[in-house]
C-alpha cells in the first residue's frame, strides 16, 4: 500500500513543475556517479586482465625452484602430476652481451626443448626461428631492446657473446679467471615487454655452462586451476622445494592494483554520497507539497509511521530510477568499449590498441547494493526529520 501511495504521489499530475524538475535533477545526479562507478571498476578490471595476460607470456602458471642435481627427478614427478599440461627446465642469470663492438647487460634464460610448449611464442611476432638447437649449432632469441642496444639489424650471420661471473671468487691477479664466456648464433627476435625487455633466450646446456651452480627452475603450465595443481605438487615434491604460482610471484604488483581499484571505488562512493543529498532535498520538497493531504491520510487510519514509509519509498523510487539508468548507461558504455574498442590508444606508445575494460557481475552487484543502502539512508533522514515536524 505504501508503494502505491509513493508511486501515485511521484507521478501525480497535480505536482508542481518545480518539484518535477528537482526530481529530474536528482535522477541525473544519482545516475552519473553510479555509471561512473561501473565504468571505473571495469577499467581497473581490464587493466588487471591485461597485466595478467602480459605476465602469462613471460611467467609460467607455476614456478618450482630447486637445485640443478634434483631438477631431472622433479621434472619427471611434475609431468606425472594431474593438471600439468607442460613443464620446462629453466636456468636464469645476469650476463653481459657483446655484438658489433657494442655491449649491454641482459637477463639470460636458458631453456630446454619443451619451453615453447610451456610458454608459447606468438609466431606472428617472431622474426626468425624459435628453434634453439640445430644439430650441433646453438642459437639464441633476443628481444627487440637487446637488438637495438647491440646494433643488430639482421638475423643472418650474427653472433652474440655472453659473459658471466663464475660462482667462485674472482682472482685478484687475473680477473678473467672468474668469468665464463659463450658465443652463440642469433636465431630470432621477439618484441619487448615490460616483463621481458633486455632478455636473451638460449639453450639450457649453454646456460648451465655459463652459470655454473645456479639454481634451476621448472616452469609449469596448468590445464586447470593453478592453486589446485600447486597443492598436488606440494604433496608429491620435497618440502625444501619452492613452489609459487604466478599470482604469488607477482603478489605485490597485484595487491597494488587492487588497492588502487578500491581507492577509486571509495572516491566514487564519496561522490555518490554527496549526490544523495539531492535525494534528501527532493523528498523534503515532496513532503512539503503533500502536507495538505495529511488530514486525509489520518482520517482513513494512517499514522505517522505509515506516512513516513510513503515518503521513504518515494525517495527509493526516485533514487531507484536514477540508479537503474546509471547502471544501464554504465553497462552499455563498458560493453561497447569491451567489444568494439571505441576509445583507442596511440599504438606507438601502448601495446594495446584500445582502452582495456572488463565488466564483472560482482562489481554490478556491489555498486547496486551500495547505492540502495545510500538511497535508503538518505530517504530515511529526509522522511524522519520532516514528518516529526509536520505531525
């Protein structure tokens, strides 16, 4: 019954035009921040998905760290674990690269033959060949940043020399005794990324000679949830083995992104709370306008609680319509950007062509719930303060 009275009062033709205008302004003032909250949360979701995809190209689903003498045994056990789609033995280290009389510091990644099944390289972005071993000939793959630093403009007949400090102490009289040196042909060039810029990929055995005694990593690609696979690996592998998922390895970066998302959410929430003040004003104006009908309601048996409920529901109707418009508007804008990429980014500066967005149901539910609570509170404040004075 209260909802019927509230709807009747809201759409009554006898309402003054000024009240209608104020109600319309309230609708817009609520719709805009609600739409903004949906859009902002979707933008952060899009960047989070983008970052995860970028890390997926360079970091495996799971990383197992062990010593070189245990790597082969653990590798067999890992491949036999349910949920493991592929695995690769990797040795990583820092080195100095030299070519064309130019030098630069690089991150070296020595990989086995199964590496590109674990972390595939897009063949459309690769210049050259992804084969690292051709008979007795060892080849390397470098990023575009390394190629530019070393002045490499062609793959053919190009050699790269890598220098690394040995695990032992460097002799004071002959420093070169502590340095390992390996020369290797260039096989391919891949685009650089934030996670993989100055990187050189070489065969595993060459890296083992270059970085003697270095810890070995086993990269794992999962066919199901990585947390489930990690739990199985922890049960079957040694307790001294370090096992981390991609999210755990880059946990600080992901946490920062989540904190930024929630910070933006609370800023937008503050704007929505301020906009709800217009709802309070609208409800108060409606109460003042309908004060002459107070006696009629009291004559038919209504009490102050009933009348208060009418105007609380009026405030909910106004804010509900505005919130629904805002939700629909925000969802439509996000979906258009998500599927059509209307807002583009400079291709020379960014690795993507359009602004990344990703709509999630949990965000819509969260925005809707927050908005309903604020609208109900604003309507209660207006109704309680004015009904006490009028009755």
